[in-house]
C-alpha cells in the first residue's frame, strides 16, 4: 500500500455516519481507518473469504454450537429458588 495518502470527501446521512463512527470505535479504529479497511476488505476479497469461512464453520459445527448455547442458557431458563417471579 502506498505511504502517500489522498484526501477525499464523502457525504453520508447523519445516521449512517453515526453508525460508522460507532462501529469504528467498537473496533478501536478511527473513522478514516475504518472506512479504508472496509474498502480494502471489499476490493481484495478478504471480506468474502471471511464470510465463506464463517459459513463453513456454521455448516460443519452449527449443531455443536447450538447444543452448547442451549447448555449454557439452561441454568437461566429455570426460575432460581428464592427469585421473584
């Protein structure tokens, strides 16, 4: 990637901008780096590769993950003794 950065301007709806800034902050990135990363992931195929890997994980281990989630949630499904109804 080139070390020289070019400046550009993007017009976004206020709610889209707020969502983008929130997503960037949640990932520990500034907004510019977040947008740059999204573009790189989209144009290099990295995003598609990640989504395909996630789909394979779900297909191969989905039943196990569902079962694990049910086991972890089970203690909270039953009212606890002394708990208010």
